[in-house]
């Protein structure tokens, strides 16, 4: 594409097209914000969706790093930036993102994230309760949720946070503080029964707990969550991946607005000896599964559109092969939007595999705990900056 030539007399204000061209050539979010702060005209142009999409057309840039509970370092929960992260280099404590909120503890457990919001569990807790909090690192906010009254914490199975605006998934939210939190657990006294707890921002308490339908219980019989207990969220629905000793996989979906629960059963040949992670397709519209054979091969299976009879099929969309095997590699987490897969090898080195292009990078920071929890942090930069800039217009 030919470069735009700007012809202007000395002292004349540049045209709007020239300003758009300038803004579209910027590389970092912070630079765009500084340009937008010059005047109302620049702020309005910087907030245009077309400009923002030109700046960040690659969803892979939404992955900025992970929050990890590597407490062995004596620093509590910290943020570890990914390669080329827009949030800069160097490990940071959680509290450094919220300097204006006193008393934010670093000794918490990261549970789940969605569109820039982080869900954590606080320690210590009162007997018979679970205390959760929601952090927006970029906005610098910290919301402690009402205590969740339960008798035994070890029965908790899954967590989800869904950033929302109105009743939809917050892919273009103008209010980053709106969210819903889902927690599901087993019933202490009854094997095979499940209870859902839900909380919405702005409400004084958790909603009344609800039990799962019977058909979901049968689908999850003798099955366990396949990986970390954080859900993959899209379309306002939280999805957890379960597996049993056979090749049978169950994807459990809970609608965060209605509480409707549904289970999808599928089989992937040879799955029983592979590591497996749940994510979404590149456009974020449907679910996707990534499997790893423990050596060099990765398979990406994608959900297809629902048929008229209500059934859903899956196809093998991609096969990736590493140039060299990663000795003792363990899948840590998979970013749903960026489709960035984190793996730790036997030397505690963490690698980032980008499922779209197949490129792999190594994270610069050192890790010491092979069993650490890592929650990916992803930010839809165009939507995020659009919401921030429009507030200034």
C-alpha cells in the first residue's frame, strides 16, 4: 500500500485522514493514549474502531502474561509477562497493579481470568467460608466479594469469571467492572450431585445455590476436570472440560445469566494418553480442543456449527509438530483469545506455542515450582482502548 503523503502549509492543522494514518502507525497502547490526550479531536479519532483494528489486527497480541502462585519465591502471587508483552518486562507483584487500594494482599490464589479481569481466592479464610475477589489490573480496581458460606472448601471443582455488559459477553464492553462469577462444587453428603453458586457485580450477595440437572450428573460420572479448574468462557457461557479413563470427553457448559447447564459428549481417538486443553476457535465463536502426545505432536480439534437435529460434530483442524521434543513437557494453560499455549519442560523453562502460526517462544523469567498454577492474562486491546478513549471524548 502506498504511503499517504501529507501536504500542509506550516502551522496548518493536519487533516483527519493524516491523523488516522499517524495513529495507525503507533506500536504501543500507552503511546496511543498519550496522543489521544492532546485534544478532543485526536481523542475522537483514536477511539474509532477502524483505527484500533489497524493497530492490533492480530489476536495473538492479546496475551500479555500469566498470574502465578509461585510462593516458593516468597513474593506471593505475581504477574509474569509473556514475550513482547505490552505491559513491559519484569515480574510484578499483584499489589503493584492496584497502588491506590490499601491492604491488597499478595498472598492469594489465582483462579480464573476473562477479558482483563482476574478472579482470586483470599487467605486465610473464616471457618465455613470461601472469600473471593475480582481484580482489574489495568483499571487498578479491587472488589472483594461477599463470603461464600460453605462447610468444606475441598469439594470445590470449578471457577469462572465472565466480564459482561448487559447480558452479553464483554468483547466490546464500555464498563470493565461488570462481571459474573460462577463456582460449582460437589455436595458433601451426596456423591455425584453438584451445586452452582453465582454472583453478579452490583449485587449484595451470592444468588441462592442451585443443583445440576440429573442428566449432567450421568455425563460426569467417574469423570474429573481435565486440567486447571478455570473455565473457558465465550458467549456468556462458562465451559469446563472433563475426562474419564476411556476416550470419552465431556464439556460442561453453564450459562452465566440463566444458570442453564448443558453437557456435550465427544470422543477423540487416542485421547486417553494425551494431555488436553480447552479453548475457542480463532474467531472466538466456537469451542476448540488442543491435545498433546507428550513428545512433539499437537492436534487441534474444532467444534462445528450445530446441525438441524441439534447434534454437533468435531473435526481435526490442525496438526502441529515441534522441531525438537520438549523433555518432560507439561501443558500449563491455554489463552482462549490468543490461542497461546504455555508449556513447562523438565528444567522449569516455560515455552509459549502460538497455535495459529505454530511459532514457539521461551519466556524470559525463571520458574522454580514445576506444579505452579498459571492463569493467562489476555486483553482485547482494541475493545479496551475504545472504551477508555470514549470516556474522554
